[in-house]
DNA sequence: CCTAAATGTAATATTTATGATTACATTTAG
DNA sequence: CTAAATGTAATCATAAATATTACATTTAGG
C-alpha cells in the first residue's frame, strides 16, 4: 500500500492537536517527514471531502474542518487509498483454455473486494480523536 | 502486497484439481503465468509447512499433501505474506520532540497489527476447496 | 499596487520494490 | 551415465513510490 493514508491520518491528527492554528504544507511536511508537495496533494483530497479548510496566499495553510470524534480511519482510507488491497498482479490469463487459469483472476478479485470491505470496517472503529488520545495520554512515570 | 499469496493459492488449487498428478514447476509456471523459479520458491514455503510433497529428479514435481477442505486462505497468507499489510513507510520520527511526530509511527503500527489479524480472519473463511468449487461450478447455459 | 508567502499541479528525477532471467549445484529415475 | 527435475544465488529489467524542481495562481499586508 502507498503511504498517503499514513500522511492523511498524521496530518489530521496534527491539525486536531492544534485546532486554532493554520498549518502550512512546509510545517506539516517537516512534522510528517515528507515533502510539501505530497502534503499538498493529500490535503487537497481531504479538502475535497470537506475534512479541512484551505487558505491560499500569505499566511495561509490548512485547518481542521470536522469533528475529530466523528471522522474515522475508515473514511480516510476510502479517500486516500481505496482499492489498494487488491493485488494488481493477476495469476493465470482469461484467454487460456484451463478453467483454473482462465477464471482464478476473477475469483481472487472478488475475494479482495471482500477483504477491502472488511478492512474498512476494521479501520472505522478508530477516530482521529482516538489516535490523538493515544498520543497525548501521559505516560507512567518510570 | 506482493503476489506470492496469489501464486500459492493458484498452485494449491491447481494441485487440488489434479490430485493424482505430479506437477512440475514448468507446468505450474505456465498455468499461473509466471516463471518456474518463483513457483519453486513459493512451493518450497508450502512444502516446509506440509501442504505439498516434493519429488526431486526426473519425473518429479509437486503434489498435494493436505485436505483442500481444511486448508484456508488465512493459513496460506500467513505462510507467504505475513506482515505485508503493514506500511513500511513510517510518518514522523521517534527522535523528534513533538509528541505527535515521535509516537505516531508506533501507534499506526499497532493499528496495522490489528488489521493484519482481522485480514487473516477474513481470509480464513475460504478454503482451497471453496475456490476450486467456484472454478469448476458449471455455468448457466446462455 | 507590489511583494512575499502561500497553495495547486505538472514534469522530471531518484530510489525502492517487484518480477524475470540466467546460471549452476544437487537429486533421482531409468 | 544421462536427462529431467528441484533449490538457490546472482543479476537484470521493469514498475511503483517518493522526492525534487519549476512555475502559475492566490492573497494578505505594507
């Protein structure tokens, strides 16, 4: 899987952590440890889905536009990475005579479709706020 | 995800389809549409886990050594592709000051661990025989 | 009105991952 | 003894992922 899902979750958690602060792509990039262009591309997806607001020009950047308790990792996955579980390599070949070789590609695709649904369901049990809470919980003193 | 899981499933279904036939890596490779070296590597994993028997030398090859009604895609996934769901790219960096950036890699890893478990559970509902049945079921006449 | 700082986005380069090929040692039936 | 098979390492080729560069556009503020 590519890592845009990670970038989206990280960025949203960051924005939820500083909800009044306008964060630039440079700031997000250095926190996430990637480059600003990737951040802008991912943020653009999140904007199109209404999860953040964007301010262009001087002093601009990104700010949260959703309730972190309501947005789940399942939603974010669907926005950034839908279909990524499906193997792009298919065994066999539809043009072959053999019933196994000619059809198994389709059968495996169906199974991956189901896996995708089960994966989204799993991710939907976590909200942005859940992740933020894990990160800001005070640690036991040693 | 890499495609060794697909190759393993396809090969096992093929062997289950011809349970008395010794299939060479060349034969499997041409049915799966890949090269014999990959087949042998994957078959070797399956052999180590007792799912097939191998006969070296002239006239050798692979033959099923399990009950296709008992072996699930979950088991096969664990053999060939365990951990492949975990994104190898980590956002943030443990050495940074920021609590988000320094810890989110670990938190996301935990989530991927859980996803892996849920994925294996999903795959465990399908057996080799289930796949074979889908492929050999007679189609409606048109 | 100008400038500096920001996003949007395309094009390109670099790096990493995946898959294919080649080569050869080993095994074994006949 | 030979031919046909597996096991496996090394190398090559291709594809995918990520980073960089470049530049058009937007906009706050002097």
